[in-house]
């Protein structure tokens, strides 16, 4: 299938985008209202922002299936900015905030012109994740009063907001609390349900409709409902107060702080979101960060002029778009059209939505940013990252977003210096002079901000240019020179990165960068080698953990898990080699299933010869937007024959029902024989012109038909299979996976 494009050419996919846009609008409606409320702005401004984003963003490009609009991640910053500029008065601060949003947009356009879009990715990864977790906590704390029916004055200070929470329990409105608690339970339950029929109606929309019904039955007071203007055009649009800002110099510093804060958070969250959404795009298209930044800038400036909030790509809405079959940015445009209709036609209906139902949606969104899995994921990467994570969260909650982020970055710098510096006892015991220790401190400080590239050598391999780069320490603060150099190389020319003995440390952000570059090379068919990392000692078992090259470090004996012991025993039973180490998955065969998501790892790997074929069985995990911290687990088996075996198996996919159907864009469905147990449960997809039924024997169909959830894929002669409804396979299930591989291999060998 031809890869869909944006612009006029994308209109040929209008049927897919129109249906997706309608579904996105149903999700976007309650989210946009809630984000505006959480920001301290009139609810209608959330809809205005989403509409402006949808009408403008598709014509500016930069992404493909990303849906933009107001985002919960910026709500605390907008509320704080409004209170700061208005002296504690939201109504007075909002027109002034619109000026800051307009200036933020203009600054983003300027930054895009200088191609600074990628710079945000070199902020420490853990600081960014801590920022999002802190935002999640802020959202939850701020939404507890409306969930219970309490009316509390807005406060930018989080410690003050926390101190006021006990007073909320004295103002409980039991009817409001009933609606809020029921909505909160349902949105968590429905979002986690594995029954597809229970998610036919998006959970945010369902709790909104339920809230309207309950509010009507219980006769909720108007103060507990959303407020909508009588006339959108006359009363719903607030103009930016440019004149007030220009005539009041005492506001200029506050406006500057708000602009810097919004630009930083907007840029970091936007780039993180488009990167995550790219990884679940069925067509594997890659967004342009600079074009996206420019599009965000134009959208923000125009949104502020019409009284709207800041605009960034949204993970929840983008995932909804992909799942609904959206193919281009026109889905965003259709989403805006539907929202425009809702805003003018259903104004009275929207005004019936209880604030408690909206609060439950926002608490769910906040929880997804700061749930316990965020902390466990950070701890799994390394204790060093957990220190940075907690300090950044505490700093943001104690001060503000901008100050907290700067404190988090400073913590990363101090921690790197601590790891690189000799122990203080060397100075105290006279083994190292104070003057020498100060010189070492200065040298290490310079090293983490200096280019890591020592030299570049141009070679030739098999008639193709190949570049060999020698590197020193790699940390987030010195990645930019390396990135510029790698970006300047032609796409198909090979690269070897050699980390020398002078390179003492590679931090977590640098490991993520190297892995991402390696993934891009594999996808583009580009030769890439990474030499020297094997000499470093990891801070944890995580494949992307920070690591140091230091003779003083000794690997601690890690306690083995029950799963690891079980898998090792099974590998011995089947005569396979075993390796418990977690390694990153690169998807060299380009399996459809392995294209999706991020943080893809394999561990507890069994591999070797089994029944004449090369078999690899492992526990696989990955994450995907918008659930960035929830790992999905499967036990996967791959099987292949030697390249010279003469066995030629066409690319094909056997999938239960509609599973992954949206991602099979390179395949056509094959008609299966009727009155067949296999055909009742499964669908077969293959490339155009191939004959997949020739290598799928009745024995294989009969074997697969024993299960309801088997997924099997063949790519470049390699088979991949797993059970979609199972997490980690037990001994019997592993035996069935090996039997499946054996059955497939025996039939394909005929």
C-alpha cells in the first residue's frame, strides 16, 4: 500500500480520517473542557484551542497521525501563570496570560527557524519524566475539591493546596461526591477492561454522559456544573490584553517567566509525544521536530488571539486516532469540524456536565502520569535515576515547574561530578591534594559539557563509505555535537562508534540516544557498530541503564528471580542455551508486531537448535503511547532455517480476529476455506501476489485452531509467534509454543 501523505494528496484517505476524526472528537470534547477547567480558564477556551489546533495544524505538517490541542501537562503552568499575572485573580490574569501564550508561539516559530527542535531531547530523560509525574500529582491534588463538591480558591502554591485539603472534607456535597466517585471508578475500570465491547464508547465520553444523567436526576446545583456562555461569539472569546502588558512594566518579568516556562514544557512534551506516537504509526512515518515546533508556534499564537490555551500534541487523542484508523493530519481537521459543531449546537448540553465527572477524567489523566509504575520503572533503570527523579518532583511541588526542572538538571550535573570524582577520603587521607582535586573537579565539569567526539576516520567497506568515530564519555549534556555530526552523514553510509578508555561514563539519556540511533540504522538498512560499551559496568540490569568504566567498580551478585530459574531449567530440558540478561530489541526482520511501541526489551532468552531449526524464545516487554510506563509482556518464539536451506516461506500474518489489523498496512487479507475451525477464529494476511496457503498445512491450521489467541507472523523467512491473551508463558505454554514452531517448520519443509 502507498504510504499516506499529508496535504492535498492525503484527501484520498478521507473516509478513514473522517471516521477517526469523529471518534477523536468524542474523546477530545470532555478532555478539552477538563483541561481548560484545570488551567483556571473558562471551559469553552478548551474547545476553542482544540478547534484552532485542528484547523491550523494539518496545513503546517510536521507529523502524520498526531492530534493536537490543549494538554493536561500544561494546565498547572497555565494556572500558575494566570495567578501570577493577575495577582491571584483568575479573571484579571487570563487576558494577560493570552499575551504570554502568543509570545510563546512567536518564540517557538523563531526557535524552529534556527532548527532547535531536537535540542529538547537532550534534557535528562529522568528530569522530563519527573516533570510529567509532578504535573500528574498537581492535577490530582487540584481536582480533589471539585470531585467532592467543595469550592476552593485557586492557588499556585502546591504546599498551600495540600494544606487546604483537610478543609475539603468539611465542604463535601454528597450528591457531587457520589457522581465523582462513581465516575472515577468507571473510568479506571473501563480503561483497564480487556473486553472490547466495554470500550466501544470512549471511557471519558461515557462518564461525561453518565454524569449528565446523574446530575439531572439528583438536581445538582448550577455551581457544580460547567459554565458555558450564552453566545460563543459575543461572550466566549477573550482577547489578549497586549495594551495592559505594554503599559505595565512591572508585569514584564512575570510575562518572561511564563513564556520561558511554557516554551520549555511545551517543547519537551511535544517532542516526547510525537516521538512516542511515531513508534505506533502503522506506516512507520517519522515526524519532523522542527516543522512540528513551527506548527505549534503558529497554532499557539492564533489560539491566543481567539482566547484559546496552549496547543501541543496529545498522546491519548493520537492513540485514539490510530486505533480508529486515522491515516493523515486531515483526521485532526475533521476532529476540529466536529468540535465546532458540538460547541455551537450542543452548548446547553455541555452546560449540563457536572464538574465532578470532569474532575474524575482529569484525575485519571494525572494518575497515568504519576502512577506507581512510573517510580518502579525509574528504579529499574538505576538508583541514580531514582535520586534525580524524586529530587525533581519534590523541587517542582515545593517551588514551581521552571525552578523544579532547573533543580533537576543541576542534580544530574552534581551526580555526574560525584560519580566521576575520586572519593573525598582520598583528600582527607592525603592521597590526593586539595589543589589536584579542584583541578579534577574542573576537568570533569568541562568534560560533561565538551564534545565527546575525539576523532573521525573515513573508511571504505565493500565500496561504500564508512565512518569510524572515537568517543569519550557520553552524557545528555554533550550529545548535541555527536548528534549534529551523525545527522550530517549521508543516510546509507555506515557508522562505527568506538568508546575509548578515556570515556568513563555513559548516562541513561545517552544510552537511549544510542539505542534510538541503532534502531534507525536497522530500519534504514544502514551498517552500525557500537564498540567499547561491553567494557562498562551497568548500574542496573536495565538494558539502557547508565554505566561506568572503572576498575574500582565490582558487579554485585544479583538475586535471581523465580522466573529466571524456571526459564533456565526449561532451556536445559530442551537443550537450548540460556541468557537472563535484558537486551534491547532491534527488530532486524521488521516484524509488524515488533514495530510498535518503545522500551522494547528481551530477557530470559532460550536459543539454539530445536528440531532442525534455529529457535529463540524469550520474555518480551514494551510500552506504547499514551501508557508510557505500563509494560506489556509476552513470551515470544522465533524460528528460522539456515539461509542456504532452500526453504522459501512468503511473508504472512495469522491473527485472531481484528488483532493488530490497523498495523497490517502492507498486507492483503487472504480468503480461507469455509466451514473450518481455523477460519472461524483467525484471519490470514499476506503480500500481494504471494501464495501463503501453500505453506500452511491442515495440520498447522488444526494445531492453531486449538487456541483462540495465537498470533503468528513470518517475515523474511523467520517465524514469530505468541499468545496475545497471555502475559508470561508457563512451562506448559512454552511447550505449546515450541510445538507450534515444530509444526510450522515441519509443514513448511515439505
